[in-house]
């Protein structure tokens, strides 16, 4: 097995890995499915709940 090149920045690798974990947890936490009183299965949108939540969707 070959080693990682010395030119590779480990801090950037760690930041990428942390970002993936944060995004995954954020989606999982805010997109938990549940049943309503009528028995319908729904996935709530955090955009409707978080004040100003729509704003980050416009940033590129």
C-alpha cells in the first residue's frame, strides 16, 4: 500500500471530512420522518422552521 504524498495538506483533508460529517448530521437531524395525526408520512423542511433558513440556499 502506498503512502500519502508529503505535498498533501492534512488540515484540508480533516476539514473536508468534518464538513461531510456535519452536513450528514444536519440533514439527518432536520429531516426526520414522522407520521401526522392523520397517519400521513411526512418529512419536514427545515427551511420552513429556521428563521432566515432560505437565505443560505441563495448563496453560491
